[in-house]
C-alpha cells in the first residue's frame, strides 16, 4: 500500500526534457577538462554600488583573442538555452580559462558606447521623475574610445552626444503609439559630455577603470588585481569580505550591490587575467535568483549569451551579455517591462591591439 | 563500459530520483550531472555488477553532501545579520502529505525506502548503494513502511 503510494507519486515526476539532457551532456563533454573547483551552492552574496562612468569602459579587444574550439562550441550550445544560468556561466568560464594571456608591449584599443542620459516620459507625454510611471524611455548615448597601455597609462576620448532615441524596442513602440513626438523637445538639449579627451599617466587609467565603488579601500594601488585569488571559492569569499569593507556603514543592500558591481568591474577590465575572469564567471554562476536568457542580440547587434541578475546586484543593470566565443562582457543593460533590454553600456564594438595611444589599427 | 549507453539508459532515472528527493529541478540537474561526471571519472574502478546501483551509490553520496552543504549555506546566511536570502524556490513535491511523512523518517530508513520505490533498486543493490548488509536493508524498509503507514492512516489525515 505504502509502496504503491510512493510509486504513484514518483510517476508524477516528469522526465527530463531535451534541453536538460543537452545541458548535462554539454557539461560532461569532455568531463576530464574540468579542473577548477566548481562552486556547488549559492554563496551568501552581499553586494554594492553603481559602477562609475569612468569604470564602464574598457574591454579586452576580442580581436586579439583566439577562440578555442571545444569550449566555444560548448558555450554556444549551452548558453542558447534559457533557464538555470550556471551551465552557461561555467561554460563561459571554461572559454575564459582557455584564452591566451595578453601579449605585453601592445596598447589595447576599444570603442564602446554608453548611455549618458535617460529621460522617462509619463503617460501624459511629459518627462517624469518616477521610472515606474514611465510609458517609455528616451536616452542619449555617446561614443567612447579607450587606449590602455601595459603600464596602465592611456587615453579616453568621448564623441559628441548623439541625438536622443527610444531606449529600447518597447520604448520605440510606445513612443510611436504616443504619436512619435519630437524627441529633442522632450529631453531638452544635451549635457555637453563630449567631445573631450582625457590623458592618463602610468597606472592612472588602470586606477580609473578599477577603483570604483571604494575598491581602493581593499586593493593595493600598484597592480590592484594581483591580490584577487583565481580559485572560485576563495575569490567569492574575498569579494564578499571586500564588499563589507567597502560599505561598512551601508545597509546590506549596498553591500550586495557592491559585490555585484565589483564582479562586473573586473570582468570588463581589459587586463584581467584569463584565470581570474574564469573564476569571476564561476562566482556569478552562484548568484541566487540569476537567470539565463539564452542567446539574444546586444546593443551592437551581436549574438550574446544573456544573463539576468537580481535587480539589486549591478546598480540596476540587471542584464549582462557575454560573447560565447571569448567569454568577454559585451554589454550591460536594464530589462524593461516587456521582457526586452535597454542597453546601457556596449563594449568592444571595435577592438584592436595597436602600437601607440591614438592608433586605431 | 559504454559510458554513452549508460548515460542514455540511466540518466532519466537518476534525474527523476534526484528531482523527487530535492523537490527542485535545477538542483537535480546539477547533481545528476555531477553523478555522471564522477561515474565517468571513476569508470576504471567499476567492478562487474549493477551499473545502476553504482550510479545510485554516487547519487546517494552526493545527496548527503548536498544536505550538509545546505546546512552550512543556511548557517552562512543566518550569520549575515539582517540579511534575507533572496527567495529560493519552494520545493515541489507531487504528494506533499507523503513528503511530510517521509521527512519524519530516520534518514537511513528514508534512503532505503526511496531507493527501493523510486530508484527501483533491489534489496541487494540498496545494500551495495548504502554500504550495509542486506538484513539491515530489510529491517530499515520494514520500519519505514510501518511508520509511514501509521503517519498516513486515514484518521491521521488532515482531510
């Protein structure tokens, strides 16, 4: 009788679907390749503050990396599936670990785009200060070029602010439904962020890119990433302790946000080593509440493995998109109510290893 | 051993067993993958016998590790004063009343019963998987069935 009831209950457990079987197969092929410690349980994340605009920049040039065939194929396959994010992030971690260490003596160049202003338009057709009340969102973007030399010196160059545009596809539909009012009139004149050029001496650009969110409180000024362990469990603990130290006075939500933005800061920094980037992706794989969104197009139209983070983990930029071929962070954005993405930062639209600051190829 | 054939024939059973034990499909996927990964890594040490029992031995050990890890995980969150863990999905069991009664069993009795009823292992295979004598398996099954019968008797039912 009891055995019958047990078996009857068990018949209601569904068979694994094809996507589940495919993900597990991908993790087993080739099983001998996994060598780092996987984080098996969600770590008690705490977290942090917004990345500064200056830190929202650099990305290691994809062009100077060499996709390694087996991990790339696995990442592309695994990351195509929506759902649990861990298989995708672990596959991306394998891709990262297989990347070459950057050659020294070159200057890394990248052109990025980032949103410089955002205006929320209410149902009455007028700007509103309450994002939750917005019928649609208008943004201005600016082009940013970065040259980062091996000694941490370099240059940032910003172009003119572009004409305002609806921030995402859903915003564009809502704007058209509202009669497509003149966007310049709605958002007002640009803030004159650009054009401008900033020069940085040895170590200064590295500091500008890494030391956001009070990270200088926990990292050494010289070679700041050298103290970060590249074993995932140790790294998770280090980052957790660091976030607490960075935000000693703040509420837990600030500590949690600090944790998340630290991870994205190191992921986007061009000189982060392959081993550290692999470990950072493993750490993200343990974030409670994260979701894989499958393969989508980023703000530059590139196919990207998208992960949705909890909204309090990356200064509101809850969508992070990675290149399955290199594991690089391609873009960060915010999800909208329709399930779309408003891309806030798009990295590495053009990349190159060049001989001197100012060169583009 | 043809590992691919073993995966094809046994993955669903291992996954469904873990999913039912954990009440969580994502965690089951994780542990099922780990089960086959460890089996692959240890394939050279496999002795002639039941591959199914061997897989469920690994899965059973992983379930125990998982439970211990969950305790440490919960304790770590508790140590973060005032910090609430992001809501984890509630376990989903097809028969909650049965699940509650199973939770009241001693772990070793529950394990033996579920390896029999959900994993379809024989008494011999359960003895292998849990590392005890077959007589011990019989006594554990007997006690588990008796307790469950008492717990789930109609007069004890809330309905």
